[in-house]
C-alpha cells in the first residue's frame, strides 16, 4: 500500500504502525509517531491499523546542536 512517511511516498506491506516502524527500520527506545496529524502513543501502535494514503510522521531524537 502507498503511504506518506515523513513527507516521502513509500510502498509498504505493513498493516499496522508498529509493523511499519519495523519495516522501515525505525528502532530505539524513544520515537514519537503521528497518523494523519494525530499522535499515536507507543502502547497503541500495535492496534493502529494503516490504510492506503495515510500520512505518518516519525520523529526520533538526534545528537548535535
């Protein structure tokens, strides 16, 4: 299915937000996620079903200044 992740189009097989993070190799103890402009808490990612055309934002901390 086609999704927009951080402003870029992706063809993915993932059906949930949790599966999408794994498919796109987003790992780490702290990530912030949003689906179509709504924040998705960590504990809800397994139940967050994705559909064609969804917009996902994934934010992770970066070192530097």
